[in-house]
């Protein structure tokens, strides 16, 4: 069982030796994934590693790596709002539950469900949730060329949606982020991505 007090770096190493690792990672190669794929997972992992290297404390590294690997483990672009996250949380509970401490499992599942509205749960019960959600949204503050590729990839995932409907709905989603008083909840992420995210979002919704 992975302990709750692992650093994120230690949790990555410990998880890699489990039999669960190749099973969960294989799902991100599904052919309908264009953004929610292995690269997305690698980028979030890299952001959390950078945060930890910068002195940001990750309280439960095991829960953090579980969030990274399971938060999009179920991804159907045609699913109703919230269904992918609910199923991903259930799968995390089942699969990570076999190797993780119950506290870490609960924290990871709470953070996964929080991605539905990107409002973190109570930090008392899920202390790393704000940082996890910030890293999941880091793409909004990516350099313009990476943001452009992300925008294209999301359109590919929603190829079943007519163009006029897609443009309207996509603009609504991005505007909701742009209109937030604070895009990123942690000071570390805010300093790192907020300015570029607002430029990207303003251009995408113009």
C-alpha cells in the first residue's frame, strides 16, 4: 500500500513498480483522444514536479499521482456533462483502491470530481486539490503555439458537433474561465500562467 506521506517524486517512482501502472496508462492511447492523451498526462506530471522543485508542498504524493493518472481515465467526448469525471472517479476508487491508502484514494477521487466545475473541495479533506486543478488547467497559460495545438485537438475530439454549435459552446466555456477574477487558485500557478492564459483566452474568444 502506498503511504500518504510520499513526496510527489517518490510517489511516481513507487507507482511505476505496481501492476496497475501499465493498465491505467494504456487507456490514454485510445484513438478518439487528441488532447486528453498521454501528452496531457505527462504535462500535468511535469507541472507538479516543477511545483515541488520550487518548494510547493504536495501533502499526499500518492493521491496526486492517482489524480494525474485517473482524472481522465474515462473519456467519451459524447458523454453528458460530468459523466466522464464520475466514472473516472469510480475507476480510481476501484483500481487505485487496490494499492493506495484509503485517505489517498478519497482525496484523489474528490479532486477528480472537482474537475467537473474546477472548484476544489475543502482543503482540510483534500489539501492538494487546488494545485492539482491548477495543473490540469495549465494549458490555458501555455505558450501561444501550444495553446493553438490544444485548441485544434479539442475540436478533433468534438468532431461530431456541428461547427456553428461547437464555436458557440466553446466560446462560452472559454469566456467563463476568462471572466473569473482569478483563473488559478494557488499563488504558484497564478504567477506562472495567469497573464498568458488571459491573452490566450481573449484571443480565442474575440
